[in-house]
């Protein structure tokens, strides 16, 4: 049968394990968010730049009112 000291030792062990798992999950989440941001920049920035360039060309060709 487990006594009070055994239960306290188990509780400490589980708490430490839970903290490590939480840290690992947070690190993984942070990496995923950073990778998503990089991917979005690579995908969207060129398209927005292209749209802005085309908009400037259209504005130059428009006849002022």
C-alpha cells in the first residue's frame, strides 16, 4: 500500500511531467504559427505587390475628371 510520502512523490513526478509536456506543446505551437506566418508572407506579399503595381498603372491611365 502506498503511504503519504509515496503519493506526494508521485504527485511531484506527475506535476513535473505535466509542466514539461505543456512547455513542449507551447513550443510546437509557436513553431507552427511562425511557419504559417512565413508561408503567408511568401504567398500573399507578391500578390499584393502585383495588385498595387497594376492599380498604379490603371490610375496613371485614367483621365482626370
